[in-house]
C-alpha cells in the first residue's frame, strides 16, 4: 500500500496549491502515519504546555494540528462529493491530554481553579483482544480506565481558498471537527472543490468525551488506512457520515443552537433529496421519533473556533 510517513505528515495549512503527496486510484487503500496535535512535543509529563516553551508557538497561527496530504484521487471532479472510507485507525502506545489557563468549559474559573493550572498527563494504552491498540484500553491513572475509541479529528478536502491553520479549518469541506463517529468502519462524505479531491487527514484521538469539554482529548499519533471514491452528485450542505446502520448529518456553527439547526437542515436535505421523503413527514419524524439523537461532538470555546453538532438516525428508517 502507498503511504505518507509520519516525517512527511507535517502540513499545518490546508491549501489546494500543494503538490499531492500521494496519487491514488478510487477505492485503493492507502496509509497515513499521523503525528499528534502538539506536533510530537508533549511526550512526557515533565514537559508542560507553556506556550513560550513550545516550538509550535513560534509562529501565528501556531504550528499545531499537523495533517498528512494532500492525497489526490483519480477521477474525482470539482463540484461533486467524495466518499472516504476508514478501514482502520491504529493509535500509538500513548496519548496525552493537557490543562492550561483559559482552556475548556471552565476557562479561567476561580471556583474550579485546579482545572486551569498547567498540566500534562500521559495516557497509557494497552492492547485489546485483537492484540492491537485498535480495540485497546486507555489508562488515565491506576484506577480509571476505558476502552479506546480512536477516530480522526481533522479530515477534509481542500476548499476553494487556502486555510492558514489546520486548527481552524472548519466548514462543509470538513476540517477540525473532532467527531468521534469519524472512526473505523465509517464512510464520510465531503464536498469537492478541486479536481482530485485533495484530501488532508490527521489529528487522531484515542478517545474523547462528548463536546471535548476539557479542551483537549486523548491526542495521539496514529496510522490511518483509508480509501476514497467519487460520488457523482452536487454539493451537500455539510459533512455526512454513514456507519453501522446509522446516518449522521453534521454542521459547524456558533452558538451551539446554530450548529444543531444546521445539522437538522443537513439531515432534512438528506431525507428529502436523497431518499424521497415528504418534507412535512421528515420534519415531524425528527421531532417525534425517539431514535433521533443530537450529538455534541466539539464545544471548545476558543476564539475563531466553531462548535460541531450532528443529528443521527438509524438507517432502518430509510427503507
């Protein structure tokens, strides 16, 4: 399989003018070896996330959230949609999470001031039943552990114009959405703005709570196995996901109700335009079916950063 090695997965802008790092055929599997969101800086607990000490903070925007790419896919045309299937995500043997003043839901809270001190915590990973870390265990400390649930935090196609930081890349082209359902077995649909799609991906997470409320999840290096194919249809309102018998319509906006409203609109279009539902019945279904779920994936309140919500329904209702 073709691959981009970790040493070359260091792009921090999203720009259609970059030369492709890989050229693949449709449905051809390829591998991306990605670095963690700190660009590999936070590998032990003695290294605290002081901005003045971090090489990534020597520029503005900071050189954080490196991604691999672009991957050019033969036969993908601008103005259509590209489907990206995630065949595997293998996280590193460790991840990290941090605390720092101003981060997370409490910001600079005096009441919860212990959550605003500089802290690096290394999260140790243990292999699972498969003998790999794909289904492994994450250890926060000696008494708190949970199953790893790896996903891709940042994945997108190149938009019309460049985005100067992959951290703030968010829109109907994808980007840093931190959606836990962008995981193994999922197929994710992105608008295509340039021929060949030009896919970027990185910022893997070993696990994350809904909303990423502390400001940082389980940030990891990872090895991603993906494939892409062209979907000959016009642009969709925002990113869409199919996985394990369910569909999820995403949207990014601020405040949170704007993201939820956009996700509802995205799902309405999916049901009406693609599955032939009656508009009135689709809207009544969303309001009355107990299987409709609102997912708050990312609610990290930092300047210039949007929230990510998704509206999810089981595929059994699609007929």
